[in-house]
């Protein structure tokens, strides 16, 4: 089992830098739409949940996301 050798974080410290933006904040132009595709099977809900989170994020960026659900026959 690996051993943690660094000191414990103090209260209020973060493991990542939330202030530095690596990618620009892209906003949608009026009327733009986004397509989120679902390719999943029953009982494989984790990827579907990720796609729903992606659609929620796109909605906050002012796009009109549409979903397309596909699955193996």
C-alpha cells in the first residue's frame, strides 16, 4: 500500500486551482443548438448520467440542446 508523505491540507485549501481558466468560456450565439448523443444499453446508467450533465452544462451556455438516444438492437 502506498504511503502519503505530504502534509494534510489545511482547512480552506484546495487540491486544484479553481482560479486559473485553461480554456476560454465559450458562449452560444443566439439561435445556436447543440446535439447530445446517447449510445447506451440498459443498466449502464453512468454514461447516460454524464450525457445529462453535459446537456445541463450546454443549457447553461445558452444553447438549446437536443438529445438523440441510440442503443444496440
